[in-house]
């Protein structure tokens, strides 16, 4: 059957909770970047939802660009290998870059990405992430804006996938065991 509701075990964060948190983060970002130029860098594919929802809450003038990197393939475990699938179109020289991510799991993707973008001569590089799993951290990542710290369980929705599915759920949820078998 094609309806996803039977695949959801429990909802961790509702659309309303996510929206309220993004209101707070956007207000903070507006304050911090007042009078500055801002380049939002979304990390495809997971960051699509948070990029759309966060950027629409900003009053600061912002550009958007996208990178596609992958560390997971189609499974649930981080491989630690980060590949650039699509690079930025924008020259970062002198720019204030804010990386927008859906989740920090092991931290391997973002620690690699921050170092990569810092090497391109930007004025600043900061991170905004909707979710973070403190108990899954393999490397420390300095995150300026974080929505929610969540338990170390596999979650989907709001951009997060399992085998490319469930990204379109408007909430963050855990999957029923039958999905994995
Ligand atoms: C997921 C997620 C983050 C990253 C976090 O992306 O969207 O980008 O993994 O994991 P880490 O902190 O352990 O590195 P994924 O590589 O699955 O690609 P996707 O965004 O296209 O799903
Ligand atoms: Mn991702
Ligand atoms: Mg993924």
C-alpha cells in the first residue's frame, strides 16, 4: 500500500513544534546578521525542508545556494565517506556563509563541509541545523543554531529519508520495525 501512515511508529516532533522553533532561530539569525550579507548554503537533499521554512522566516537579505554531499548512501549508518555530488555555484570569497542542515548525526558530514567551505576564503562560516543527536557524535561540530537535540534513534521526515523515502513527511518520526525488514 502507498499510504505512509502505517509505516510511522511515533511522531517525535510535530509540524507545529518545528515551526515554532524555526521562528526562534530565524529571529536570532536576523539579529546576528543585521547589516551583513548572508549566503544560505543548503545541503541536499535533507536540508530542503528546513531551508524552505527557515529562509522564509528571515527578514535579512539572503542568497541561497546548494551543495549535494552524501555520507549515507541508502542505508541507515554513516560511512564516514563524504562525496561532493554537486558543488556550489557561488564564489565564497568574503561571504558570510550559513550552512543549513536537517540533522547532525555523527557530525562527519558537517565537520568535513565546514573545513571545505572555510578553505574558500569566506568572511564567516556558521551552521544552522534543525536536529542534532548528541549521543551519536563522533566529532565535535560547532553549531551556532540548533533546533532540537534528539535521542540516538533513526528518524525520518522533514527532509530526512530512509532509502530516499519519507522525506516529504511534515513531521519528524520513527519508523515501524516492519519497514526495515
Ligand atoms: C544525512 C543528513 C545529514 C547527514 C548527517 O544526509 O541529511 O546531511 O546525513 O549525518 P552525519 O552527521 O553522521 O554526517 P545523507 O548523507 O543521508 O544525504 P541526504 O541528505 O541526501 O539524505
Ligand atoms: Mn543530508
Ligand atoms: Mg539520507
